[in-house]
């Protein structure tokens, strides 16, 4: 018996296929499928391929044997089909290519079309073409080539060749009278919306009287189209009442249309022929531009210009002018008088027609008369003209009396009693100051600017008046301490806080100054204190100044003449103790003033201070709370930042968050209070950052914290959970930073803490389309042509710089469009050569663009405007190429680069750009300077020109712009603007 050969087969514990590292060459492995009773079990073997590399092949297994065993001759979905006993098999639709020979008779009897359609055409002077596929009859339309029929040789009848008008002559066409039948139709020369026939080179007149129905000539049928008006040779197009003149150009299209601007039913066709097509020709005089009329009269001379044909081409009137420098002396003079000039007295030689002089200013207000005598002195005022302008008198001062003689023996006084002994006789009288006259002054004057006295003024009254004057001469004294409304306040920094609960407040004053928990107070966080200063008070040279701290004297000073500046008792501060006149600028030597304030050290708890002046007054009592607790700043723990909801929008197939997307910030916070806590219930505030708006603030109640807060809440242990949301910001951009939360407990600079979201993936966001880098709505910085709407990206027409294109290209779908390896992107408001992997490190997760995209990438966009022959493209960034196309124009063929013209090459200077037939020899279109390539530029604006071609010359009025980017190149701003050259 032969020796048995043992073949070992490896197996897997599941249906996973083995790898080349699991097997050796020719080794078998079986992937079992115990969970499905072997339904998915497959037998594998390892072998080597053509380049000697190991490879795994499927060679059998229950998976395949089940498929073979399930074969049936019936038409059963999902099963293999085998022939039945007759050798046939059953199936539904079989799709296959038919080769070999078939029954031609059967095919001929049943065929209804040709396999390939055939063209039937005419060539030569008579041309035409039609496609025939056998499905039905066709009609062949033929066209006779222009100038292919010789008049008189190939034809019979009356014909006229081309006729051109000479100078001064025009080919007169018909004159049409245009009215309207309501809004139903135009009536042209009595017919409703007739078809008109016009000839090239002829001049036609339309006399329009159709108010409210502007009459327009345009190139398309149907309703009025502002983008397709025909203006060549048309004067006053669109008139509702007036004359429209149409000199039909030689290149006018074969068919035009007249339409009403507002009513689509009002209009008709205009067939345009050439004069050689048997037209009736009438010659007329052309308009020379002169306004008809009569020129020249008694005051105007006609000025006439005549051309070589004898036609008046310009005429105008010129006014007759005269030289009046020697026309003689006028017989009328108007004279005016100056101040003080008398009436015409003394002026002679006035003519019969000359005016007399006015004398409005000849008089003053002085009353005529004689002033001054022995008892009155005249006071006289004279003006600059030497005239007396004012005069009056005042009494002349003087005195008189009698003189008696006698011998005075003695003169004595006892109190108010005076005794005079004259010749041995005593004369006594009691005299008060109010009874004694001043008498006659022998020095100085009784009358001055200060006091007016007479010889009869009493001593009492005179002294009182003098004392009043002296009182005015003495400077004002400083205000009595504490200087009116001045009050003591705390100059040292305090914090407006609320008193916490859960502890006994200590007070250092004799009165209980504690407050209820939750009361707002001015808390001082340090023991030292400094009050405000009571300034410039008095008296500063007398009395005693004392400071009381917590109802006890804490500093005192008796004020004396001279400086008492200094600190007393470590709390009372006196400064600026000076002569008050030095402060006010008044005379010195009368008063002293001083400043005073408190400065010292307080005790924990409630404190009070006031200052009193024994010769003046006392300040208010200042009360404050010295809070000696010092909790650490609030601490954030277990911080998380997670997406809560998302709404996406796409740009270049890359998803961006909208502002409807929100993220949740969550954490635990400790250290909420000391002896006090902040006055606001909002203890966590949010700040916007990066791609996120400010998170919603959090209040104590929202976090489940009761107020008033307990003293030292969560300082030694515990914390409170907080949670808030932040929405993605508006606009268009990207950012790798996030928002932040800040919490404070009100204790100095260390009393605040911030939780800032960092290390986030790059967030892409997009809400609104205001950005100039929005691929669906690229904006115009200023007007370009006529029309509306913004520019938009189109599907990339190809993979090269200048691919072939077609008009009416499809707009690129930012979400579902195909982004090829040659397509640049606009992501985060930046147009760029994109090789980013948006599947990693970005939110929302997007496509992986990191491979196979190293080559040039393109961004092509389109805008629609009429009347555009040139415009500016403005951008910031770096590009590798910039081309423009005008689909449907002659540039399609004049350009040798598939209809594109190049902004990096200067325009050829005239005509249509393009290096091909009909072009000016250059594919360049840059006017006034070429675009900068491969170097970074900012607000770089260059003009593109189509030369003599305009977007109005095309059927679609489209303009394409194509930008090329290479690795690392980006554009951050892109607009279209009015041409600057």
C-alpha cells in the first residue's frame, strides 16, 4: 500500500481572507464561516505572479460550490443559468453585440431605419444639405450663392446692380406712418403689424405717433429685449412720439424686428434685402446738419460755411458790436455826500439833469446855543471831523463862609462831651460821631472813585463808607473746612461686591455697620487705605485738626501761622498749608489755607473715618469693608468642546459649516466666592474666537447656584458644572482657533480665569454669499457693461491652459459637481491650488484631495453682460495664467488658442485680438499693461480688451475667464471692474 501524502490546510477563525504574510508559496488556507454554517467559506492558495511577487488566489470553497449547486434551467434571479434537456436556456433581457451572418430577408422586411444616417447635399452655386435615415421623407432646402448669377446672361428681366449714394445724396426708402390700435397692434401705413421690406444703403423714415408704445428695432423676434436692440444706423430708436431714421447698413442682418417696449403683441418682421435684388431706387439730398431757417437781421450778421459741392454745411448769427469809448460826455451825474457835507450850498456847475446833493449826514444831535458861565463849566465832545458832537455843563465847585475871632483858653473831652474855654467861659456839648461833620479837607479830596463825601458828611457815615471800601480791598478768605460740599471718599481701589452669607461680619466701630447678605458694598481688598483730599480749606493758621478712625483719635494737629504740612498719628495728612493769596492770585498776608486727608491701616471688617476742625466744621463719616479673604481665581476642570448640531453648505464640493451649526462648551468651576462675590449674576461670559461666535453667558441660577452665595463657595472642595453653546460664525473663511469662557469671583487680578478652546481642527465656515471669493456669486467692484447678475463658476472645460469650450456652459454645482484633478477650489474664501486632505484635521469632514493633484489646476467662471468690449480683472494673490474668451464672437476663430486671448500678452494695438485669420496677429488682450504671473500681487487690476468686438455681437453675451494655479498658489480677492484703460 502506497504511503499517504498529508496536505495541511491552514484555517482562519472567521471569513477574513489570508494575506501574503500568512502563507508560504503553494500553501492553502480555508476561511471558515461558522456563524453562517460555512456559507461564506472560501479556499485560498498562495502563488507568485509574473514579477515573482507573492499573490493570494481563490480556488474554491463552500461559497463557490453553493453557487454552482444552485444553477437552474429556469429564469431565476441571482442564480446561474444552465441549459435544459433540449440544450436551451431561459433568461430575460440579454444585452450583447451581434456578430456573424443573419437572415437578410428577415432584417430587410422588419427594419424601419438605416443603421447609420446618411447626408444628401448639393455643391457649387446651389448648395444645401439634409440628413436621411430612412424613417421618413426629408426636404432639401437649397441656397443660391451670392453673385453667382450673371445679369443678362443667366437671367431675363429688369435688374439693377449695387447702388451707392454719393456725397450729399442719399438712397431714399419709404416713409412709414406709425400709429397704434390700443395695446393690440401697431398700424404702419394703414396695416396691422405688417412685415416691412427694407434695402441696405437706403434711408427710411418712421413718423411715430403712438404715445405709451415706444417703437424699437431689435435683432430677435417676440417681446422687447433690451440686450438685443439694433442700433447701427438707427437714430431715435425707441421713440413713442417723434421721428426714427434708419440708414440700413451694408452688414445689416437679413431679418430684423420692430416691437413695442411694453406689449409683446405689437410688432412685426423687417426683411432686409440688397438693392441688386430688384429694388425701386429713389435718390434724395442728404441732411447736411444745418438747421433750416432765415439768418441775418439789423443787429446780427450771418456767418456761413460752404463745402466744395456748394452746400451750406454751417451757418450762425454774429451780433453787431460797437466801440463806445468816444461817444461824448453824459449829461447826467449822480453825486452823493460824505459825513458832514452840507447841503448843496457852495457847489456850482450842476447841469440841468444832474442831481442835487443829499444832506442826510450833514447834521449832528447838538442843540444850538451858548454853554458855560461863572457857575457852570461846559463839557464838550468833538468827532474826527472836528465837529462838536455833544456838549453839556456841570456846576462849578466852590465854598464860602464867615470868619469870627476869639481867644480859646482850653479844649477838653470826657467821653462824648467836649468843653471849650473861650475867654474864660466854658462851652460844653455832647457830640456823637453821627453828629460831627467831616468839614473842609485840607489834603486830598472828599470825592473819589471809591467814596463821595461832602463837608457836611458825618464822621459815622464817612467811616462806614471807608470801611466798606476797605472790605473790598481785603482778599476773600478760604472756605471754612470742610469747604462746603466736599466729602471724604475712598481714593484707594475698592471693588463693588455683594456680601456673602454663612459667616458673622466683624465691625470695628462703636455702631453696628453690618449689612444683610446679598447687599452691594464697596469692598477694599487691602488693609491700607487713602481717602480723598479736602482741598484749600481754612482757617489754616488757627484751630485744631483731628482725624478719628473707628471713633478714636488717630492723628491731631494745632494749626499755627506758617506751614503745618506733615502726617500726624500715622493717619492725618496735612498738605499745601500756604498763604491763600498764593492760590488765588490775590494779595497775600491775610489768610492761610490747607489740604487734609486720611491715610493709614484699617482692620479686617467694617471701618469708619472722619476729620474735624475745632474752628470750622467736620467731614462726613466714610465707612468701608476691608475684606481680608483671598480665594484663588475660579478654576475650570474637565473641559470639553463638542459638536452639538451641524448644518453644511458646500464650496468646490468641500463641506463648510453654516451659522446654524453649534458646539457645546462644558466644564466644572470652583472658587466662586470669598467674603464677597460679584454684583452681577452672570459669572461666566463668552468671547468669540476663530470660527465661532461668542458663547452664551451663564448665570448663577442657570448653573443651579443659589444666591446670596455662601462664603468661600467651592474654595476648599466641590465645584459646579456649567454648559453653554457657541454657534459657528457668519461669513466665509476658516480658522483653527475657538471661543473662550471667562469666570471671575471679583478678587484682584487673580480673580478671573479663562477657558479658551485650542487645538481644534481647522473649521471651515460659510454663511451668506457676500464674499468676493464665492464661486457661485463672484462680485463686480464697479459697473461692467449693461445687465445684472453676478459671475459664477462653470464646469471645467478641459485639463489644459486653453481647452475648447462651448457657449452656455453648465454652472458648476458646488455640492455635487465633479471636482477633477485639474480643478482648483475655493475653500474658506480662498481660491487655491488644492492638495489638502479635508478628511483629516478639518471640520466638517470633507474629501481627500491630497493625491493625484500635483499638476496645474484651473478655475473658470462666466458672466453675462451686453456692450462689453473691455473690462478690468482685479485680484490679490499669485496665479500662473489668465485667459479670457468671448463665445460666439469672431475671436473664436481669430485666436489660435481655441478662442482664448491671453492677459499676460499685450493687445496687438488695433482690430480683433488673435494670431489667426481675421485677427490682429497677437493672441494678447492686455491693455495698459499685462497681468503679473507667478509673483504675489495685491489689488492687481488689469484691463482685458476684445478690440473692435463686443459682447453684444454674440448670441449669449457671455464672457469666460480662466485662471491657472500651480502648487502653492492662492488668490484671496477677485472682482470684475470698469475698464481703467
